C-alpha cells in the first residue's frame, strides 16, 4: 500500500467539478465498499493493538501511530457483520472525520478510483442492509457501497447537539429574519438530525434535503414563487453527497440570477486547509467542519 495516498493533497482539482476519488476496500466477504480519499490520512498493515478495559465493543483496540494514540474500529462488527478475528493480514485505514482521527480495520484494500458524483446514487429506500450507506455506485459491473461513517461514529460516541444559551439569546433578537427557514442538504441521516436539532434550539425551521441535486431542485422551485431571500434565511450544505456535491451546488446557486444572493454555509466532515481555500473558488460564504453545534449556531447567527 506504500505510496497509494502520496498524491492525495494534489487531487484537489477534482473538487468543485462534481468529482471525487474513492478508496475501495473489502471486509469479511466479496462486497466492495468505498471511502472518500480526502478523508484518508494513510493506509497501513494493521499495527499491534492494545486492548483497553471497558472499551466500546466495536473498538478492536488502540495503536500508537506516528506518536498519536488512535482507536481502531472493527468496521465489519460496527456494521452488524461478523467480527474480525485475526488482524495479522488486515489493514487499517487511518481517517479524519468530524475533527477526530480514527482507524478502520478492513480485510483488504484494493485501489483508488476516480468517479463523478452524478454516477453515485442514494441507496434504495427501506433497504435494511443499506442502513450504514449514504450512497451506492457501480464499478466493474459490481455494486460499491459508500459508508455513512458519521452514523457509525455517532453510534460509538454520540455528538452533542446542545447549543449555548447565550447564542440562543442572540438569535432570538433577529425578529422576522428568524422566521425564515433554513435549507439543509446532507446525505447522512445522522448529520441531518444533528443540524436540525441545533437549528430548532435556535427557534429556526428547516427544509431538509438529502443531496445537492435535490436541494437545487427545491431552490429553483421556490425561486419561481418569488424572491428566494424572502423565503429562505440561508443554505447549510454538506460537501460530499450523491448526484451533486456541495461545491457544485454552491457554484450552481451563484450562477443562477434568482439564487445568487443566498447565504451558503458549507458544513462538512472533510478536513484540511485545501477545502477552506476552495470556499472562495465556488462562492460559499463560510466553511465549518462538523460537528460543533455552537460553532454552527454562531455562523448562523452572524448570517442572520
């Protein structure tokens, strides 16, 4: 696996073009899974693990990697599958989500593929085995399942959605502006719930959509009824979503005369300075890493 991610920070030209790169891997079976390369720090042979007392059942152990103690999550077990018994021939995908670093224990890592978000689709509604999926796509005639990592991590360590009372008090002084709803676009059910709870704590209503394409369709439909800024306070959008990513959604909003004045906050589990630099490129007003309710609430308060 040496060198597979050497050029990850040079891949930023894909962002904003509705494209991404997926790292493909397998668990205990033939099914392929995918994770966004931008969330991966490195891939390595599973290191020696130390068991901790009273750890969460899906945490296989902890490892010291480059001076940092990192929890290694048995991804198969976390998704309700068979636990991984032997780690000698397994790999650890070290990733950064929502401001934290963790490792995912997987059986094998295959390769990186370049795909268009338009070819990545939401999982079928009501399909039980897709409970931990945010999206699916087809590679080499086989289905690849893209994981809802935020859901997995939230089940291990739930994030607080409580907003500081001082911020709530500030928002309550906005009067009429407080009564305009906020449009949310996020493909993770956990993220949508977290954002919605934080906004409801501020006394704000939400219009919820599951990806950029759905959000854009809703915005265009609303704009036909009258000025969009009279109907919406702002848009809070994830970055990586099936069919249309958040950067492309923002660019589409800015290029549409009826939508261009909307305030857009990109709210994402992606990390890295390169993402913040792209905020100006696509015209977003703000970029916030998930999930810190006070920081998001403060950004909303400032926008109002």
